[in-house]
C-alpha cells in the first residue's frame, strides 16, 4: 500500500485467552488470524472484497515460504480471488517472487534527521485527528489516492496501530473538518510517516508541508534521530514534497506484489 511502512503494533489489537491476536475491526482478518501463524496477517483490501491483503505483523521480520503458502491456502479457502502484499523489503520480495507473485508497484525509501527541520510559518495549524474524523479522513484518502490505493477506515486504524506510538493530525480549512491528514509513528527510536493525503481541491496550499513538519518536530521532541517514509517511484508530487523538506533517497526499494488464486 503506498506510503505505508508496516511495523509492530497495537492499540487496535486485543489478546484472547488463547493468545491469538484478533483485529476487532475486521471479521475476515479475525477468521484468518485463527488459522495463520502470529507473524503474518490477512485482511480485506480496502474497496475490493476480492483481494486479500497479506502483511507481516512485524516490519522487521521477513516472510517465509511456508507462512506465505499457508496464507495463500487460507485466502483461497476464504473465497478471495487474489492476494496482494503490503510494502515488502527485498528478502520478503524474493520469497513471494518464488511463489508466483508479480510486482505491481515499487516504492522508494527516503529518510531525514527530524531535528534538522525548519518551521513552516504556515497560516493554518494542525489539529488532532480523532476517531470521529476517520470517516472524513478516509474520504480525503480516497479522493487523493483513488480507489486502487486508498485506505478505508479499517486500514487507517491499522496504520495508526502499526507503530508503538502514533500521532494523527489533520488540517481543517474552508469549513471542512478534514481537508488533509497525516498519520505518523515511532518504533524503536525511528519515526515513520505512515500516511499522508490532501484533498485534491486543497492541494498546493502547503497543507502537506505543514503536516510533515509537525510530524518531524514531534519525532525530534521524542529524541528520534531518523524519520523514514516510502512512496511510489512514480509519485512525483510526494517525492518533490519530501525532498523539498530535506529527505534524501536512501537507495532502498520496497515492492507491492500480488498473485491470482486459482479457485
Ligand atoms: C503529495 C501530496 C500529499 C502533496 O500535498 P500538498 O498539500 O499539495 O503539498 P504542499 O502544498 O504542502 O507542497 C509542498 C511542496 O511539495 C512539492 N509538491 C507538492 N505537490 C506537487 C506537485 N503536484 N508537483 C510538484 N511538486 C509538488 C512542492 O515542492 C511544494 O512546494 P511549493 O508549492 O512551494 O512548490 C498531495 O499531492 C497528495 O495528497 N497526493 C496523493 C496522496 C499521496 O501521494 N500521498 C503521499 C504518499 S507518501
């Protein structure tokens, strides 16, 4: 999924007595979790019920062929027609390539020292993105990313719970409660820009710059010395935004891959 690093978790997750981790927001993932090892997850792809999203519970753990094969079986048994991965590092990408997945998007990793970021001097300010704003945030996300790559409310919740600590901010302007939003997070001393979207009619007004500077300053306050983001190699506006803020290309790439399921 574009612009989304996947990391350990989890306000959204509860532990059952058995120890199985269950996502309260999604019946499909609940059933899948009971059948899969703890290291791997399946859930519905936002806005397309025929596609299963496959991702690792811990960003630092690579897929194994055994686990992915198991996930393929479970996805098939649940009636999905395709399995699509989250953003994968090269080792996991190699594993899925052996299992007939093909790459559908390539993402570039960029990084910056958040302590070096200057204030924006912007007119607007950011506000807290609360649970009651998630529907509006999902609407902005859909308009900004389009149906193929956008997040719905459930996947926004997952993005918030992907890091140990999370910060969600919005820009409200022109009578809209959410015309732009960002989800960022911190895990193990690094900051991550998890998601960023600006409503198309409100783009080029400085909202993204404001949100990212806010996120970087928050990361710096917590002592983080590194902030990371990934974005599609074809996403020129996002690449221009991040490089204008001092992010540099790290020469590391992630992929999103998918395969058909013969039913
Ligand atoms: C990328 C995106 C978040 C930028 O939001 P925005 O509010 O329009 O960006 P800003 O107005 O803060 O722009 C800040 C800088 O980014 C760069 N930039 C932003 N949009 C750009 C574009 N379409 N073309 C070239 N550069 C662009 C410019 O350097 C700009 O500074 P300038 O306006 O002074 O030239 C927005 O286009 C968007 O929501 N796109 C779809 C979702 C997405 O790609 N999210 C990020 C995934 S990681």
